[in-house]
C-alpha cells in the first residue's frame, strides 16, 4: 500500500482485500464473515457485471463499530509462548505493515513469533504450515491467501488454534481478525454526505460506485455501507443517478471505466465517487483530470494507504477515506492469541477499528504525509 506499483500487482492477483488492500482492506448487524474468497481472476469486469442497485440498509448507529477489545500486548504476557505466523506476502506493503506490527507486539509480549512468508502461493503456504509444526508452535496467525487450501494447511500444522487474518481459514479458525467491511463503508459514505450537505445541500449529477464484484460479500458489504452512509445524510440516490461500475480493484481499469461514465454525465456539476479502495479512486481522479473535470469529483474511498495520503491532505475533492490501520493489526492479534493459548474465550470476530481520515486529521494520524 506504499508503492503504487506494488499495489497494482497485488490487486490484479487477489483484488482488494481491504483493500486491503487490501489490502489492507479490512457493521451492525455484523456481515457474514467471508472477508476474502479465493483469489479472483485477473482483469476487470465490465460495468454490466457490477451488481444491480438495490435498497440499501440504514447505517449502523454510532458508536457501535464492533472493534476488537484489544489494543496492544501486555509486556511479558506471552513469555514462554511460541506463536506461528504465515504472512500473505511481504512484497505487498499492506501485508508488510501487518507483519511488522505482529513482530513488534510479539517482542513486547515476550512471545516467540515464528515467521514464514507464503509469497501469495498456496504451495509455499503449505510449506510454511509444515515448518511451523516442526518448530513446535502452539497457535497460528494465518494470513495465507487461498481459502480453498485452508483445510490442507490447517492439517499440516495439526489444526492448532488459529486466528485468520482477513481471509477465512477453516476448519482450524477459532477467530477472524480483519476489516468490518460494512462499517468501513458507512464511515466513508457518511463523511462524503456530510461534506456535500455542507457544500450545497446534497446537490449532485451522479454517484459512481467503484466495485469489485468478484470478491462477493466483501464487495456488497463495503459498497452497501458506502451507499447507506451517504443516503443517511443526503437521502435516497435516484436510480438514474446511481452508476455501479464493476471496475475490479485496479487503477488502470478505473481510468477507463470512469472516463466512459463521465462522458455521459453533463459537465459543471458534482460527481460523487465511492470507491472500495484507493487504487480505483486514484484511477477515477486521473480520468477526471485528463478530461479537465477533476474539480467536479467528491471522493470517498477505503484504505487510507500511503498512496492516497497526499491527495487526502491536499486535494479538496478527496473528501475522506475509511482507514484500516494495518500497522495496528498486531495490537489485536498478539494479545488475542495469548488469551487463546491461556484458555480464555475471545470474540469470534476481531474487527480492526475504522476511522474517517480527512485533510483535517491526516497529519495527526499519519505524520509522514507528504507536504502539499
């Protein structure tokens, strides 16, 4: 999520996690926990492949975000414990942030973290699992990308208690840690709605949602949340103004599809863009700039990864991003696993907290944001 090129390689392989990112990535009532299916095919679906618009649900009430009840390891709490960790792939910046956080929190807890990089490869993930068994780990933090391979991988390390990270790892999974997709979407949608209401009482020419239908429920949860959040402020979106684009997660595809969509939208008004990740939002912005229409956009996206920081801070058309905070994942994962190994009950779903990142708070949260 730091280098745009790296993110493009990632999204083309697996589509947005958190998007995650992804990655990074990433509701009341809580969505069914299928955060990422098996990796999807590369390429971008056409707009006709996007899901049809349907009635949206009301956003969940504040402040019920279902965030995990952990915020950092207690020093020494994991002394003598050996925890396995299968990384999805250290070449992905979002994942590297997750890994660094896990290692840091393991050191604080005094636990030994046995690390293995699956390199976005199911066979390598199986090798990692076998190695973890040989190393004698007691539990596993599992971030491997291929849900279909999970049964074999679980068996390879003896079906030890497992916290799945962003991707289901059945049958050994005892808890899932990752994005509260619906809630993250609501946060972004509400922020854009509130800004537009303050600007012009919610007047706009069109709403474009940039989606990845291939990832199934993740797409529906994030998109549904964004639409519901926006509508909670600005009212129902007229059907003739809502255009759901099955972009597929990448910047390049967003450039093409948003260019086509905007060619049919009259110039001079406001075009709301609600994107599942920063990659597609960056593509939408590039398309609008090429057409000389960047000032018409009002962007709400998800991820708040470093590739978007400067736009969030310096571009008034980029209204808000729902952050996934991959650099904080370890603050949940390590203490939760220590509790599991100590025989304590942990919640089945450990959601990362989400927060709206705007030009008003980004430098306080991410001081390394580039200067305008």
